[in-house]
C-alpha cells in the first residue's frame, strides 16, 4: 500500500475510533445527563455534539469545491442548549459523522495535495483532514470526561483501565511484531 493510501485508511480508522469512543461514553449515562451543564461557561454533552456536527456538516459538505465555513452555518446557534431528547442528539451526531465519512470515502489519493479553503485560508486536503482530526478528538475527550463525571455507577473504561497497564503491555508484547494501525485492536475492543 502506498503512503497516501495508507494515510487515507489511517485517518478513516482514527475518525471511526473517536466516533465509537463518543458513542460508548454516551451509552454509559442516562439520557437526561446529556443536557447537564455545570455552569454558564460549560457546554452540555448535547451542545458539544451539536457543535461537532455543525462543524462536520460545514467542513465536509462539498469538501473539495466550497469553503469549509459555509454561509448557511450558524456556529453561535450550535452552542444553544435547545435539544430535547437523546434521539435528537444521536440524530445530530450521526448526520455530522455520515457527512464526514461520505466525504472521506469519495476522496481520491491524488486529491490529497489539492488546496481547499476554510474561512478563505488555503489548506492542502491533508492539512484540512489533520485539522479536523485534532478538533473532533478534542471534543470527544470533553464528552468522555463529562460522561465520567456524570456517571452514577462504575465507569466502563474506554481505554486501558486503571492499574491494568502491565497486563495490557504484556498482551501486546506477547504477540509477534506487526505493522498495523493502533485502532485495529481498539475498534474490535470497543464493539
């Protein structure tokens, strides 16, 4: 596999990994906890999801042909806590991720060095992907952190559980060396 093909496969897996982390965190809390905000300067999980989805729809719709900050996007409204149900939260979440996944599936290796714009600032396609691959995990991390604080019972770890690093490493080092994406095993574990 060529480096560019490997890059595309890697980013697809990494986005999927963070999508699954967010979903596994959401699954561990009660529906009403999606709407909890600790103070006026924090966003609820539902609001964070609304923002992520708004960003995804703006950035990935007509990804190669129009500015990533769409005229129809109302970023400020993404931070209004006006979602009413878990079903609505998940619908908004899935719309954003589906838009991202469709854009990546249609992307060709020879387009990776093309220039696209976000707020009139030129990025190569690789730079634009990397920008979002930093942005979305940042917010998924917020979701996971928030969910851990809101959880009323024992948290089902989404990474290496506390005090289990030795066991985790022993399993990894017991296997033959191989070249693969770190998400291969993690995605299986999260399913």
